[in-house]
């Protein structure tokens, strides 16, 4: 017991009836019944109902006290009457009869109510984030985040990993996003970079002879915001292991994910052994390398059908001859859906920038035929071939899209999600994990035609390194992998390239000469030259893990102090201007176009 409280607001029970207690917290709600005033007192742990009658000298003062004022009350624990018991809270069988109270922290008029579930604008919520965090759901989300991180640390220790901290001020490196730069006062004209990830450092830890490393690492990337990505900064479970192959990393991560998600959620896990899907298959079957496997719809390539003489859908035939491809999505037992169902999907596709989604249903009278706007263009033999390729049956519907491959993947991925939502066939209350593997080492920029790394530049190429055909870089696959859950990418990882000569060769394909590699990755290259073990790792996003566990759609709901869409902290007014003296100290001047 201290001077502020003998118990917290989630602690009192029937066994405490008759006790004199002190409680401190925020006034969550007030209910004035004339001669009686009910106060819901809230702290971090829960709520206790307190009551004061009009005969008490403190009644009027308490009645006038603003919601969210911090008060201390002294009083006696009493039983609630049978009809007033609140089974929704742990303290619902008792209440505290207030003898006296003291104001510990006054509250001004609130810009938003705390007890309400009403939605408010992002601007209000982020400007008054300290109030937003008092709201029950988000308060619980942040506590969940803390508990998840604590549990992960414990599990990583059990798995034999050691936790180390890596530098925050480091050098700039081409890791896929823009760096945040920090000017150096002691080295005028030079800049540190905040780490996009501890990539090089964790590899250096392996070279240093440590076997298993992890860190709950802050990462900084100057990227645009999305629902599942915070602008500016985020946290990841960064881990690295020596003397491992891809499967060894998978085993650790699968164990951790299964244990964590079973610990903090009652939802089922679809696959105890996470399926592995090649990058090329993911793009073909799902249109994306972030597939939501709760969605049963599969995309099929049926381009070859349109070379048949008995398929007379000339619009698609012509596009196919010019290099486009055709992909289909089959929906089961939907032939009796109203015309509006199909037309709405077609209209939706046009709103997404596509030419639409063609469709027909498969039906049977004396023979199999296609019904719908384009049904007449397909012979029975052609339909049977489509059915064989797509596993379609009589009674099913077939949606078709035709375009160049990149755009085709985009629209079919979106269509797969849209159609599944409209049919309400996405399984709920389940986590569907999978691995995406066999990423290409390189990709060609469609605009510049230059070849660059498609993923992590420090990855090991697949196969015998003495037999790799460097003349065909786009055919080289890497030991790179992503873990995905419910359509959300949780992490990327790789088995690392620990051979300097091979690294020089791969970087040269991406346009970096030896001198440039030595300058940009001096610490890494130097270290790898002194006996480096084979190693690999991954870095699942903490924010995204908690977002899934909390069943939230936006990462802001599980982040304590997030920025807005423009990477601004409205509460602390950051980023902010700096004065001339600060600029001079850093040997800097500003030239801003207005």
C-alpha cells in the first residue's frame, strides 16, 4: 500500500467486502441518479464502480469533476445488489462506497471521448494520441504487443539464440528503400544513415563466431505509408544463424510462429507445416507473391485455348497473337447467380483500370455449353479442355482476363480477392501461413531495361556456384524466401552469400564495379575475406504479427505513437524546422524550392 492506492481497479472481489480501500485512476464514466452518483474508475488494469450519495459533502464537487480527471478515492467495499451485478468486468460483484476523494490531475474539455467506440479522424487521434491510447481496444492492443515481444524473447532464448544490439548510426547502403540520413557534426559534409535493417551487422555477428543471434530491432525506411506499413520506423524480429540451410531457418520460424499464435489467439492455424510455394507458381495461381490461402480460388493460365480454331473470341485471339496471355478464375456452383453479380464484377474490373472481366457459366443439356456474353465463342471440345485445365465442372462460372503478364497478374490478384469477398468464401478465424521460395536473383526494369537485384543483394544463388550461367542472369534463382500469413508479408529472408568473389560477380551484373562494392560494403567484404561461415536468417515484422493477432486492419492500431500518412508526428510536431545556428554547427545550409 502507498499513499495513492491499496488496490488497483481490477483487483477487488467479494472477499474484500467490508475493507477500507484507496483507489486511484481516471473517471471513465459518470451516471447521476439524483441522490446517487456512480463513478466508473479506470486504471491500466481495469474498472471499479464507485458510488457516492448526496449526503456526502464531496458529492457536488465530484459531480462537477470532468471525465478523464485523475482522482484518488477512499472508501469501503460493499456488495452490489443481485440485479446490479456486472458480469462483464472482474470487479462486477462489488462497488466502493466513497468516503472522500482528491483530484490528482485535472482534465480539460476532451477533444474526443475515451469510453466511446466511435471512430475519429486520423488527425484528431494522432494529435491526441495519449488520449487515444486510453481507449479500451487500443490500450489492450498495446499491452498485447508488449506481451508478444516478451514471449518472443523468451522463446528465442529457449531456441538457443542470444540477443545483441546493433548500431543505429551507420552507413548508407542500397537495401531497397530510401535511407534516413543524419549529418555528422564532427565530420562535416558526411552523413550517417539510420539502418533500414541490421542486415550487414547481423552477418558480421556470424563472421565473429556467434552462432545464433536475434534482436527486436528498430528499422528506418523513408517509404510511403500503407495499412500494413508504417512510414519512417518499424520493429522486426531480426535473427541470423550460422551453418544452416534454408530448411533450418524454416524450422525455427515455424516453431516460433505456431507457438506465438497459439499463445495469443484462439484462431486455428491452417497448416502446422507451412506450405512452400515457388515465386513463379505464386504469381500464376494467385497473381501475387503475398497469397491469402484462406481464399480457395485459384488462377489458371489458359492462353493455349485461344490458338484453337473452334474458339472464335476474336478480341482475345488477337491479343494473344500479339503476346498477351489469358488467365481464368473458376467459381464453384455459381451458374444460378443473378446477372447483376457478374456485371458488378465486370464493372469493378473496369474501375481498376482493366478492360473488364469476361465470363460465362458452364451448363449441360444434351451437351456441355457455355452461357453468357461470350459463351457462343467456345465449342464443346474447347470447353472440355478449359474444364480439364481449370478443374471446372458443370454449374461453375469462369471469369477471364487477357493482358500482358505484369498487368494480368495485378488484375487477377485483385479479382481473386474481390470475387471471394463477394461470395463470402474467405475462411475466417484462421491463420494461413506459407513460404514463398525460389525468387529470381535479378529482374529487369521495364522502363530502363537495366538488370538489378530483385530482392536482397546479399543472398546466395541456388545451385553449384561453379556451374552458374552468369550470361543468363534472369534465370538465376536465389535462396530467398518470404513468409506470408493471410495475404500479409511478415518477412523476407535468405541464405547469405558469404563468398567475396561471388559477391563481386553478382554485384557487377547489377551495375556495381568492384571499387563501388568495396566502398559501399567495406566492412562486410573485408570481414567475409577472413573466414566466413555459411549463414542465413530472416526478420519477421513485429508490428504485422501483432496486427494479425489483434485482428486489426491497420498497423497504426498496434503502434504506440505512429506517424500519419505524410510521415508526420502530429503530437510532437515532427519533423520540425531547425534554426540557423544548428545548421551552421552541422556545416549545412538549406535550399528549398517554394
